[in-house]
């Protein structure tokens, strides 16, 4: 029977479907697996189903003699997997595009609103019983409607973010994308493409990152780029932690180079630097982009579809190129 390993617990409904179709083993303890455990898994299972909390660098695929034929990644982002090395070892990698678009864009909107309107700070104040009553100058934030949103990466999630902010919050939306997007397509989402990242940073009151992590996007936001942002602008990151040079971001926040940040992802998750946690002008979430019952179940079902097709000798619908 086909043996598969889940590196973490999944929504119950999906685990049941998997268990009905395959010999399913759950990683004990629902903890991230270390390199040695993952290497062993690649030798002992036909399929390994990793998440963003598992690192699969090239060294794991180097030794040969691997039983694994497919990595069914639970998530759309796969920069934690060295896909080229997996491919060279004869292992197919799949992901879960599409099903987490809405929820991730929703979370980006909620971070944008939260940091602009200081809702985290306000909530902390009420919970600490430190609110001394209404006054015209209490906890003043930034108006969102009518402002300019700059999107970096106009894929599914970038587009969903554009649509929400243009048509829901009456924002002007500009974006950078490494390939040209047809004007008609951009218009459909109420957005306009600019030539360079710098053009977007210069125009935007809010910059929201929606590009993949890893590769050329590592440290796309660095000290120079924070300096290129509009005075008083905000950064939103629901993409990947390594798209941002976190030390440079902290510096920019502390020195007032930018006004605030709403973050769902970090460079060395789950570690969040103390200096970042000490700031009031940030909203910090624990990688919740896709964390709804509906979406996590849909992600799991996508992985099931991918590995089911693969072991039936068909092309998995979401093979990573
Ligand atoms: C997932 C994500 O929860 O899909 C992604 O790329 O960032 C998250 O929403 C995570 O990757 C699970 O592996």
C-alpha cells in the first residue's frame, strides 16, 4: 500500500479522506520535523506532505536511494523546498494554489486596517483597563479610504487585495509585477501597473507584499527601499518573511522612516525579534493568512487530489514547474 507521511496534523475531515485512500502516518507530536527526521521520511514513505514549517534543502535529496516520489506541499508557497533538487532526485512537488487567495487577501486587508487605525494598540489599552475616556486626540490613526495602495506581486492574492482595496475602500491601487499584465486585466481589479518597485514605493501610502519568497525576492524590501517609501507610509507583509530584511525594517520603524507595519510572516518563524515586539506601531500575527476552517480544509483536499492523481498514474493538477 502507498505510504504517506503528514508532517503536521491537518483538518480532521481531510485526514479521514487520506486515511481511507492511503496508509497514512502522522508525525508524532505535531511538531516541525528536523532535517534528520525529514531525510528518513524521504527514504521510508512514497509521499511526504510537508508544510511551511518543514525545511527541505538540497542536502536532503543528495544521498539518493529515496522512496519518496512526491512532495504534496500543504500551502501555495514552497520556498522551504528546494524544488530543483527534488526534481533531480525524481520527486514531483505539488502545491495548493487558488483556494487560499480570498482568506490571505482578507488577512492583508485586516492588517492594513489594524495598523492604520491602531486597533491592536486600542485593544491592548482596553484590556489593560488603561483607557481614560473619549477625547478628540485619542489614539489618532490614518484614514485608509482615498489613499494609495502599492502591491508588489500581482498574482492571485495581489489581485484579490487590489479588488478589495479599490472597490471596498475606494483606494487608488498601483502595482509592480515582474511580467507585464494586460491593461484590461489590471483594470478588472481596479489597479494600474507601474514600471519598477521604486515607482510603487514612491506612490504608495500602503505597500503590500504578494510575491513568492526565496530566490530573487529575498530582501526585496531592504534599507534603501524603506528609505524610498513615502514619509508616513506603512508596510504589510502576508507573503514570506524573507522578502523583507527584518533588521532593516525594525530600524526603519524605530527611526520613523516608515510609520508602521502589519506582519503575518517573519524571517525566522516562529521567532519574532524582541525589538519588533517592543514597537507599538506594528501589528504582529502568527502566520494566519490561510487559517480558516474552510480554507485549510480546501488546501488539504487539494493535496489529496494531487497525490491521488499522481498515484493513479495521472498528472497531478498542481505540479510545481
Ligand atoms: C499556509 C502559506 O498556511 O500557503 C502558503 O503559502 O503561507 C500559508 O497560508 C502555509 O504555507 C502552510 O504550509
